[in-house]
C-alpha cells in the first residue's frame, strides 16, 4: 500500500512538472510578446504566435486522446515532453517572426500531446472522483505555481536577460518532468483487446476544417482577394461536412459525434469553448494593455498579471475543499462565471491613472473565477463520460477550450489591430501629421523604448501624438473586452443547461 502511494505520488509529481512547463509557456510569453514583436518587427503576426500554437494543439489533442485510450498514455507523454522541449529551444533561437510562428506551431503539437495525456492520466491513476479531486490539489498547486511566477519571470527575463530566455526556461522543467514520468508513471490500458487503427481520414478532415477556419479569421480583415476567401470558406465547409459524414460511419472515430448529443456533456463543452475564448483574450492582451496602453515596463506589467495567476491556484484549492461537499456542485460554475465576468467588466474601466491595487484586485477576481470553473469542467466531464472513453472525452473538452482560445486570440487580435489603426489614422488626419502614419499605426512603437525615443526626437509635437496613440490602444482593447463580457453573460445561460451533477457516488451513469 505504501509503495503504491509512493509510486502514485511520484507519478503525479512528474505530471505536475509537465503541467508547470505548459503553464509557464502560456504565462511567460504573454508578458514577453510586446517586446518580441518590437524586436522582430512583425506586429501583423502578433496573434499568430498564439494561434499557431493553438491551431496545432487543437488538431493534436483529439488524435492523441484517442491514441492514449488505445495504447496507454505513457509513451505519448514521454515523446511529447521531448518534442515540446526541443520546440522551445527553436522558439528561443528564432531570427524573425515567421520562424517564431513555425516553431510555436511545432511546440503546439507537443503541447497538445502533453495536455491531453497528462489530464487523462489522472483518472487512470484515480478512478474514483472524490479521491481524484484530492490528488488534483497537486495539479492545482503546480498550475498555480507556474501561473504565479510566470508573468513575473516573463517580465524579468524579458527586461534583463532578453525575451529568448522566456522559451529557454522550459528546458530544465522539461528534463525534470521527463525523469519522473519515465521512472514512475505506469502504462495503463483499459482494454486487453488489440488497439483499433487510428482514424486518419477523420484526423485529416478535422485538420482541414480547423485550419481553414483559422486562416479565414486571419485573412478576412486583411483585405485578401475575395476569390481566395471564398475558396477557403468552401474548403472549410466541405471539410466539415465530409468530417461529419465520415465520423458517423467510422467504427473507431477520432471525434465521436455521439458525445455532441450527450445532454450532460454538450453544455460542458460549450462552456469550455467560451472560457477558452475569454481566457486567451485576457491573457494575451492584458500585457499589451499594460505595456503599450499604460506605458509600463515589462516587469511591472508582469507583476500586475501575477494576481490573476496566483488566484487561479487559490480558487482551485478552495474548490477542491468544498465542491464534493455540496449537494449541488453546479453552483460553483455560476459563482466562478460571476467572478470572471466581474473581472472582465472591471478591465474595461482601467486606464493609466488607475491605482495598481485596483488593477491587481481585478486580476485577482478573474483568477478566482477561473479556479472555480476550469477544474470543475474537467471533473464533471470525467465523472460523466464512459471509462473506456475518458481520453476522448477529456480531449474534446481540451479541444473546445483550445478552439475557443484560437478564436479569441484571432478575433480579438483582428479587432484590436483594425480599431487601433483606424483610430490612429483619424488622429493623424485631424492633426495633419500623416507623415507619421507608418510608424504610429504599428503598436510596436508603444512598447519599444528605442523606437519611441527616436520618434520623440524627430518631431516637436511627437509626445502628444504618442500619448494619444496609447489612449487609442487602450480604447481598442477595452472594446475587445466588452465582447468577453457579453460572451460570459451568455455562459451563465449555458451553465444553467448543465444537468445537476453529483460527486457523492463513484460514477454517474452515462447516456
């Protein structure tokens, strides 16, 4: 018994290091991105640094969720750690934005494998929901630790060591996770039957459908030729129709469509989509708000984001202590949504004169809300889905979150860029300073001190123009956050559609 406990503890510790690595990557890069763009000169690819990662992740997750169910998860965790660590090195060595985007796409493959195999390994080790939730405190603590130090590390490394170390920090964590997972994580399969062949046709169609959607979102506001946009839209629609047709007749589908009609799972997947959209919209554009809009250095911006990360841990731990004791655990979803919506609303009121304590309080409310929401979505799905399909169900939950994140970073990025460029254009026209259009219409001017100093020396009235450009950027990000507030309001209605859950029994019957 003692040996079993020790093995499970070290296996969970290895999975925690995996989670720390992925969470660190997500938090440190947000703080560093304005500086990265300023150095590599590619604001038009700002959103793609995030969406390339999300796109490859969202394609990878369902595939390896299925493979993990069929073959056991350990070999995929090991290979994913190696791939993710190597891709992090390539990100740190990128010489331009295109190289960074391609390296992030490769990193997303490893990240997708890591996320789905790590999360699906927990119910393998602890089948009973109450025991699983107690052990998930380790996951919550690891995630919170990474989120707590991530923004500050990102800001510190960016300002004093250079942004490349934001990616190199994954290397020691990757080696630690590989050591523990290789040694202690057991290889568990839920069936003695031979593994079913992978649904490659469905995987390719899924990749085409999601890739077409992503490109369409990116290209539409850029004024791409209409025939290209129409062709891309038709490819996406055709791929989606073909995917549905194929998955309905496939004996071993990579995307079981039956789960999309399950009355308990559908609203949970919908909530995951909305939370992914909202989370990534905030995580990627709050640092830009603080650095570009408020004019703060990277390390101070990182400190302002830190309360969000720390509070996710606090919320997760509090949730783990009380959710299994509630007759109606669904209430935690509503309370978490309320806090996150309150945070998003308060962010629409922030400006450069707002006290940093109020900014931190807004971030803290959002983190507490996420800490009450995200663990319960995973717990509810894993308590509802059939045991033999835990990997697929968890993969679909993670996929919807990543699709939401992909849409959030892309759509919010398009809105912020378009609104900022239009606002600066109107300002320069009214001030009869159109000669500065090419410089000011790129927000990298607002986060690159060298460029800003050069601009200020080149024109007598440059300081007011720069100040007004910051105000326009703040207004643009505020407008995007109103979309998040509206979406979270819809999420309240979706949360009411989740059937009453109970964690008092080992498993709920699946439909």
